[in-house]
């Protein structure tokens, strides 16, 4: 029998461990310099140049100083003139925000935080009744997510944002179908038939299918974390004109967290309504829609300057839509 004192002690330990990353982040944030653009706008040019000097070599530094000077003049002109409603008045800004917010929404609605929050529960649903084993497997899933994100940092400038997102979503779709299939076979009683072909008692099928579900879970993280993990954030930092970057970035982040809230609060209710297999099938359907969304609405921003991205949106909103190829060609042949 589990004593209440032991439960309370466990929760205190878990909450204490969760506080450590927050403390570490707070301490590291104290070392983070202000944005060079913000410093330049506040007339602290020497500090702005000192920050840039830590990032760029001397040749590139001079170029960045000139760009910063021009951009700061534009920032001062628009600093108090852009509101949330202005995002929806311009067709090209509206299109850019639709793309950025859509990526953030699909990042959550393809189930990543469901997997992270409920991975011990999913593992137990797969037939592993041991709490210790379920927790161990969920920790492995979390570690894979962290490692995959590091891989994404390496790939994002080599493969491009769009290609990485599409590859990631393709793997996510396959993984969700595997998860759905594993739980469907388990719930239909097929596990007994599968197991009976290996043993005379037929008692091991649930565990075999449980490992099949864990395989789907691992594949999901392996594909999601390098692509749909970092890509929405990277794209949202690149697709907005300077005057709208703060407003649109904040709004798209709000979409991300609202989507996270909806998915986290409804996951177990949806499981109770349509079953685990049906829930993962729904997520797979959403991932297919996300794949189509990236194909039709997300341009490749790899290698483009902010000015080129702004021209790209204007052309997509008002022109022929073929400027991306010309911009990439210009980048390849300066």
C-alpha cells in the first residue's frame, strides 16, 4: 500500500527537479546581451556594435553596421504605428502571418506535446503496466527529442526549412499510422492471435504489440524533433518585415501555446471517445493536412535576406508567384 506521505514526497521531488531548468535559464538570461537593433534605437550605438562584433568577422561587421543604421531609421518610423489589426490590412503581411501561425498550429496539432506530456500514459496504454518501465521509456523519448532538435539545428541550413518540414511530416504520418495500428490490433483482440503463433498459451501478444507501439513512438520523435520542432520557430523569425516582426512573432507564438492548451486538455477526452487508435488516426489526418499546407503555402527562406523575403511575399500576394526561383537564382549567382 502506498502511503500518502510517500506520494507527497514524490511530488515535491518532481516539482523541485522541474524548477532546476527554470533557475538555470534565469541565470543564463542574465548573461544574454540586448538586441543590437534595440540598442541602436536607444542611441547606444557603441554597445550595439560591441554585440555585433562578438558574432561577425571584421568584414561582415562593417556590412551589418550599415544595415543596422538603415533598419533603425525604418524602425523609428514604424515603432508606434503598427498595431495588431494592421497585420490583417495588408495582403502580403496577412499571407505571411497565415503561414507562420499555420506552422505553429500544426506543430501542436500533430501531437508533439501530447506525446511528451502523456508518454508514460501512452506506454502504459500499450500494455506496459510497470510504472518504472513506463517512466524509463518516457525519459528515453524525452532524450530523443532533445537529441533530434540538435540534429535539426545542423540540418536546417543544409536541407532548407521547407524540405526539412516535409520530410519530418512524412515520417510523422507513418509513425502515427504505426501507433494507430498497434493500438487497433491490441483493442481488437488480435494480439492473442498473433501471440498464439509463437506460444502455446498465447499470453505474450499484448507485450509484443506494446513494443510495436513504442517503436511508433520512437519513430515519431525521431522524425518530428529535427523538422517540425525547430522549423516553425525558424520560419517565423524570417518571414515578417522588420516593422511587423515583433507583432506577428508574438501573435504566432500565442497561436502555438493556445493550440498546445487545446491539444493537452482534449487528448484524454478524445481517447475516451474514439479510442487510442482512433486518436492517433486523427492526428495522422491532421499531419497529412499539414503536409499539404507546407507544400502550398510555405516558401523556402534558406539563403534569402529579409528584403528578399519581403519581395517574395509581395510577389506571392500580388504577382505571378514565381519570384522564389529568381531570388534563389540571384543568391546562387550574385
